[in-house]
């Protein structure tokens, strides 16, 4: 079983509980400040428990969430107001061509697959379901920043018990890896690290034009040491 099929459950929600509605509201406000109101549906790809979907709806957007984890989706329907959520693999989205006028992808929900073409397939699917001229926000890690700040090992006390987190970078496949140990249970996170040039090439090949690159949700321009790589742009007509 792939790591992303095992890890995104109740323990994941507890470990990242600080990623809450307040943060989602600020990030949605940033999206709104750049693109304003949109007439048509917006897809939150890899939406998790739907916290951004809920905030997008509150901001007046017609939002739809999509995620592979049944546990995360069910949690969102329990925690938030009813909202349209779809369970699906991001490599094979169950939506018609040109369905959405906007697409968002938050919290480094990309680069999950060891096969390079599978990651590129995600971008192709993003483009396929977007209309010509549709806008996007893509929130990803900054490789240089992550390498500089990486903590090899840390221990946390959480409501679910003691958690040990081990991190390493694998240069052979350029992946950031995280081993999470919670009592007798052990999970893995793995994300392929792409730089701005690589992502630009991938997006351009799928007809997605990057217009701005930001380093955080305060709107700072992206630089080598920025904490995030946040891309905004449009699908070509």
C-alpha cells in the first residue's frame, strides 16, 4: 500500500490540528484578493477535511472538494457545514473537461508519486478539468528553504501520545521524507522536491501559465529563501 493511502487518517488530523479554519480563512482571503469573485465552480484539489472548501463557500465561491482519503472527507462533513466533497485519485479526476473556473491546491499536496510521469499526470488532469482562462493557486514547498531548515529528529507530546518525527532528504530521487512514529504505529510522508523552473516547465506543457510567484500568504514575492512557493496564474485560452 502506498504511503498516502495509509497516513491520511485520524492521527494525521491530530498531528496537524494547528492547520485550522483560521489559517484556511487567511489563505482563501489571499486567493480572493488576487482573483475576486468567480462565476462558476472552484475545485479544491486534495482538499483533506475540507477546511478550505468551507471557507471558499463562506467567501461566496461555489466550491467542490476532492480527496482520496475517506477518513479526512468524513471528518470534514462532521466538523463543518454540508459541502460537496468527492473521493477520487488526483491522477484520474472524475470531472468532465472544462468543469471549473478556478482550482486551488493547498499545503504541499503534490509530488506524492515516485514515478515522474504520475506527478505530471496530476498537472495534466488539473488543466483538463479547468476551462480556458480559469485561474489557479498552487501552494507548494520551497526546496531550498526546506533543506536549510530541516530538523532530523524531533519528539512531540500530543493528545494521541508521544510522536517521534524523523526527516531526511533523498538525493537519488530528490524526495523529502518524514517518518512518523506514534506508539507501535509508523507512517511515512514522501514528497518529490521540484524547483520553480521544473514546475514552470510542467505547468507550461499542460497549458497552465504562471503569472505570479509568492513566498508566503502575506503576499511577499518569491525568493530563494522564502518559506513557501505559491504560484498563481491561468489556463491558456
